[in-house]
């Protein structure tokens, strides 16, 4: 199994825990406050990982700009996600918001020249079908 697949499965499991705990948090906290606590914990984890790895801090104006723009999208998307969780079903909110992978895939194909073969197209179609069924 490649490192990419291994890390991706780890990411999937950790995101599942995050989504579940986010739903639990929004039962007793306003969504926007839950997001702030989540981000404090996330920044702590990221900073701790950077220190543990001992890597040099890379300063790239272009990279930092993209990271900050991505952070803005992430922050606003997370607030929207937590608001969805606070209003209804975790299964519906998570299924629909999880379709960001479709947008990411299309952007990567168009702007990063990544390939999209028949098997990947079929996978996307099945994912869309699953979201439609879960959102019922």
C-alpha cells in the first residue's frame, strides 16, 4: 500500500471522528464558537507536528498566499458545515458537504492537468448517487 493511500485512509478516519465530534459539540455550543475551538485544537496539532518533524519553515509568498486563500475557504466552509450540523442530521450535512471532492477533482482536472479516466468518472457518479440517497 502506498504512503498516499495510507495517509488518505488515516485522514478519512480522523475526519470521521471530527465530523462526529463536531455534531456533538453543536448540541451544546453555538456553531461559530465550536469552529473556533476546533481550529485552536487543529492549529495546536499542526504546530506540534511541525515542531516534532523539525522541518524548516518555508517562506514562499506564492505558497503563503494560496494557503491563506485556502484557509479563508476552509474557515467559511467549516462555519457553513457546523451550521448545517446544528440544524439537522449529521448524515445529510456530512454527505452533502463531503461532495467538495467533486469540485476539487474538477478543478484539478481543469487547472492542474490531472487525469480523469472512466473508472474515476464512475466513482464520482457513484458518490453523487450515494449523496442523493443519504440526503433523503
